[in-house]
C-alpha cells in the first residue's frame, strides 16, 4: 500500500500521443485538496477525478494519462488530488497521506467512518469546482485505487447529481451497512470495478463481495479480475480506456 500502483516493468506505450499541461501542482484554493492536473487538450469537455492509494499522492497515477487517450472522444481534464497526511493505525501510527485511518483490511474490521465521510466531502468539493470550470457532473468520472477507490465509491454513490461513471480499482465498498444513503441520482451510473486475483493487500473477496452487493441493489457493475497483485497491469489499462470511451463519448459543447 505504500508504493506505486504500477507493476514492476510496466511500460506506457511510446506512441501515446497527448498534449498535457500540469496546472494544479501544489495548488491550494480555499479549502480544496491540493491537486496535480493534466489536460489532454486546450478545451476539456470532461473530467476524471482520480484518488490515489494509501501512502501515495496525486502524482502516482499521472503517468497513466497518455495510455488513456480517447480517439474521437472529448478532451479530458484529469484531476489527481493529494490526500491529507494523518496517522495510520495499520502502519504503526505512521503519518502518511491517507483518505482515512485503517485498523485492518478484512471483513468486519472497524472502519474510520468520520475519516471516510470527511474525505468524501472534500471530493464532492472538487466535483463542484469542475462544475464551476464548465464541466457538469454528467461529464465527470470519479475514480480511485485501493483506499482512494473506497472513497470514490462512497462519495460517488451518494452524490446528488448524476455522474458519468464511477471507477474503483483494487478496493472495496466501505460502510456497507449504510447503503440506504445512496442517492437515486447515480443508480443508473456505470460502475467499473477491477481487482487482482493475487492481491495480498486488499483481499480479492472484498472486491468481489462489494461488486455482488452493488449488483444486487440494481447497479450496473462491470467487474474485472486480473492475474496481478495490488497493482495496475497493461490489460487493465486497456479495459479502463475502453470503459472511459463508453461513458465519455464524443466531444460536447460547453
């Protein structure tokens, strides 16, 4: 959980063409989270807000942007926020970037409800900021890896406006007893969930059970499993790109 999500030897395509500019590195606006931002063109018509895993930061997934080019799709603003620094129980109380505290990652473990809800509120503020910058909620994908994926699920399923999609990688649904809080606005929103069958950090069964629970509640969940540990593999990146192409189709006028 304390290293990059990319598998050893992971290589981005050398011909991945994109124009990007980092516009948010180190930026703090009012009470907004610090972010790293990349735009695939001068006039973004969609946004992807992507939350990193425990101990990483917003730079962790920035290198994936070139591989997610969407031929014929909209120009996209990728927003990678930094989680706050806080002590994490599972790592001996060491302060690190974390969306919430973790005591253990197993079925029935005590959850940091206050931390989860605080981070969800911070993510919602980023969604609203995208609206202020001309990207409506229906053109925004909320994504996350590991702990960030748990927050993406929590925040996205409760958001009062329809999102373009919710993507949760190598993670689980937190606060499972509180599904009555889910907002109807996102009941039809596409969900992409993926997990490594060899994941030693977040047990695959937690991801599978979360996907099954959401499916039983009527959500359209696309669940993929890959032969990999707690990481991201090239096959998964291709599946993510295809899914983004479907949920963010074509340029849209401002």
